[in-house]
C-alpha cells in the first residue's frame, strides 16, 4: 500500500542518515526524507506488472549536497 511504501522509504532514508552520523557526519547537517511512490524513476508503482529488477530501481536513496563547508 502507499502507506507501507512511505514508511519503508522513510526508514530506508533514516538508516542512511544513521550510517553517516555513525561515521562522523554532524547530524544537524542531515535530513532523512522518504518519498514512497511519489517520485518513481519508472512506471513501476504498486499495481504495475514489472520485474523485481525494475521495482528495485525505485528503492533507492538519493543524497543531495546543499552546502559545502571547507575546514582549513
């Protein structure tokens, strides 16, 4: 369902943030945002007859760098 997909998406993004924080990234610089099926990369939504490989394309994490602070 859409709710289940949204929950999974949020948990996936939060897990990535958790890994980055565990590796020394300041948590105040990170935001976890799951989009569920609202931003698909292809036409493989809930009721689509797609291969598992095609569905997997939509189970992804994207990282956007919004600002870079260089320490001297």
